[in-house]
């Protein structure tokens, strides 16, 4: 150490060089983080993951939901449903779920012993649940009714909620249906399912294509035999 100090101009000179080297090292680590964020932001921008105004669910260390207010190469700014502003480094975003219409649609299915009583129950509960841009965007309504037998009917409801307020349907609405129902009316349920018509159509197309491919393979195999 003394030899190095003498070669570099003395102990004071060596201390100054060490301090400068440490500062450069810290700056290099900070620049590396910024560079990683910018590269991730550039890739997301090129691939058009989302844009300002989209309602998204970001997968980071936590699941973050909100409306995209601003996007830069380094970070994304979200406005949460409760009004909070969330800043996320782009390099921390591992996946993005885009809500096309900015809302979540849910289906509630329940099996009742009496069709008319079940429909009255749904109409009554629909007037109780809250409606608004930050709660249920649209009150629940009956989507379909299927009479399975004389004493069993399947009623399918739909409800539209703001992102992050799915509990209003999964918990509050389902609890109201069970509490307001007469004894023995609800045979099974309510069961809540998420709705994504675009994904359902894509899955149906993929499933039909798979069935056609399997049928063609079986036909070719039978012809070969």
C-alpha cells in the first residue's frame, strides 16, 4: 500500500483516487439499473404492450391494477382505483394483462328449485347492490335461464365491475343471494366465473381446429390400414 501510495503521489493522492473510484463504481451501478429499465421500456414500446389510457394488471413482485397515466422508457405511472398514483420500473414488469374495455365481466351461476322464485330473487338483489364507475359499472342481470327438470333450474347472471372490485360480485352479491333466498330455493351455488368473450372465441377456434386435425389423422390412419 505504501509503495502504491508513493507511486501515485503520496497517501493523500491515493485516498483521492480511491474515493473517485468508489464514486464511479456507485454511478456505474446506478447507470446499469437505469439502462436495464430503458431497454425494457424500449422493448415494451416496440411490441406495444399497452398505451396511455389502457386499464392493465401489471405482474411485478405484487399484482398492480390501474389505468396507465404516463409511460416513459424508464417507468410506468398507474392511477389505481382508489386514486393512488403508482410508479413502476419497467424492468420489474414481468407480464401485463390488458382489460380491453377497462372493466371486468363476471358470470354468476346458481341452481334453484323454483324458476319464478329464483328470478324474483335476482331482481330483488340487483336493486340492492351499488352501481357506479368505481363499483358495479352495471347491475347484475339475467343472461340465460335453463329449465333442467321440474324442480331444477339453472340461472346465469352477468355483472360488470371496475377492475379490483371483483369482490363485490364474488363475495357481496353471492352472500346477498344466499341470505335473501327462501329456505331450499338455492340448490347449488352461487358460483362466480370470469368472462372474456374474445378468449372464449379464440379457444373455441383452437379447439375446433384441433378436433378437425385429429379427425383427419384418424381418417388417414384408417385409409392406410
